[in-house]
């Protein structure tokens, strides 16, 4: 949920801290949002199973979480 309009950035990183793909980097309107990732990198190549991190940035909010990709 996005409480107010603003620039939103969602980026996925591998275990080494390298950017895999930026899923969102645009101005977004307030409201409930959903994003579907097809599990590819920025070159549209499938990525391997493993541990990844994603960072969400919106206005003064930043959160990094880990995720496990299973295939």
C-alpha cells in the first residue's frame, strides 16, 4: 500500500549485492499496488534459484527484505 503519491523504486539484488533488475522506478499514485516478476534479470535472461534481496524506496521510506527463489 502506498499512502501518498510519489516516486517508487523496487530493485532486486543478488547475494553479492549486484543489481539483478529494477522492477519499478516511476511516479506512482497512492493506493494498493501489485507487481508480478517473471524471474528474469534486466537482460531478460532467467535467473537461478537462490537467495536474493529486494529494496523498496518510496518518499522517505526504505525497506530491504530477503527472499528465496525456488524453482
